[in-house]
C-alpha cells in the first residue's frame, strides 16, 4: 500500500473517527496548534500481525507507525510523541534483544518521552538501566523514587517542552509494583502516592513553570470496578491543572478521549489506545495568544 493510500485509510477507516470539541472561535488572533501523539503497551510488537491472525490480521507494525508520525510532523512541526509504558515484553524480539531494539527504534522515530510500566522491569532495574543507554528520549516518572538504586539520575519527575510559543509540561505516574513485579527486580525502588504526586507535579508545572498545557503520562490504568483503586479517572477528578492524561496498563481501546471534570470543574481529556501498537493517539490543542481555545482528537489505526 503506498504512503498516500495508507494515510487515507488510517484516518478515515480508523475505529476512532476524528472528533472535535470547539470551545471558542477567534479568527483575528495568533493561532498555534500543538499535536500530542501517543502510544501505550506496545509490548515489543515490532512487525505487523500475520495476515491470518484471528483478531488483528496485518495490523500494527513500527514501520507503519513511523510513516504516519512522519506525515503528521511534516504537516505540523509543533508535534510531541509520548509513550505511556510497557514498551517491553510480549514477542521474541524482547527475549532476544532485551529491549535494545525497542528503544533504538523509538529513538529513530524521535519519541520525546515515556513513562515506565510494570513490564519494563521484567529484566530488573539492571536490565532497564542497560537499555536506557540506547534511548535518546526522556524517561519521566514522578512517583517512583529511584534514590540509592542504579536508576538514580536516569529519570525525571517532570519535563517542560516548548513548541513555538507554547510550553508543555509533562509528568509521569507508574502503577504500584508490589504484587505485579518481583521485589528482586525493582529492588529498593520506592512507590510514592500517585495522587499526591499528580497534585504536586501539576501545581509545579502550572504555577511555577508557567506551562500552557499540562500532560500526565499514566501507567495506572483507565478505570476499575473497585472505585477506590487509583486510576486515571481518580487522578483527573482530584487535580486542578491537568489538561490531558495519556493512559496505559489496562489495554483500553478508546474510539476517542473521554472528558472528565476536574476538581474545579474544568475539562480533562483521558485517552488510551489499547495495546500492541495497533493505534496511534492524536490530540490537537489549539491556542490563541497562548490561551487554550479548542481541542481536536482522533485515534488512528495502523494497518
């Protein structure tokens, strides 16, 4: 399939047909659009599924994702690309290369940052540290304290990116490792309360760093039957300054982002694109004179 036809099919045949929420119209002001692209739970799926696969025949694949990302960047240089964790584990590529291939390919595609999922510890913190050396992007995790471990200094609590005149603040939240990952793999890593860290990081980014957009990379999970279990919904409802939560862990296929009201009644978008690199999330934020006015979104299928 040639590039033009692929992009056409990706956009119009996607399970997530483009939707939009327009908050205002300002034709005479300076407009800047920031595109946020994202993946989650790719689980070492480098190549497309086989043609005879029962669920995802000939879908996915890093090369196709690369083509789509490159075309979006060509149209809008103000684009950021993130991953919400669980890059590792799921195919023989991980068994053989132990994550080196995944991080090298993500670097070639110029990912800006990822947060860390539970399966990214499958070869322990030593294995993760080894592979981080192959990554040219940021590792952002606010609620894993790696002090006194070999990962100390390898991750950031938050990062601020600037596209045109817009400042985008990003922080990351990981799931509780106890019960999911053997203690001998995560060693002395300390788990900090994700809601407390979300409040602290989003306040820091909005109030101190003066960010125009605040993004949370979350590997907590979308929502659970147990309403008290920490998840993206709880984070969104109990914070003030987050604009977008990019989720992972629960492999939730969303046709479009969900809108949740935060602690002060403002809208937070929660989005997640399933797993295995089958979809690419895309959320566009349109600013007029640095004020957020509109949001457009589409989850694009990779086939």
